[in-house]
C-alpha cells in the first residue's frame, strides 16, 4: 500500500542515519536522566510542601 510520502518527508532518513559519536549519545543520556531525576525530585518537594 502506497502512502504517498517520500523517505525524506516520512522520517525514514532519520531512522537509517548513522548515530552520532558515543560521547555525544552518553552526554544526551546523562542530561536526560539527570533532568528526569531533578523533575521527580521537584515534584516530590512540591507535593511534600503542599501536604505538610
């Protein structure tokens, strides 16, 4: 079945592209992980401040 979109428009090029260097992927992973930890901590702090 043809959907009418090319690889560039549908994002296939991004999927098949080579990933970046390992250090860049690790920095992104660490930044996203730290952001998640900080977000959970901030939400927990706000909930605790509201309830107590």
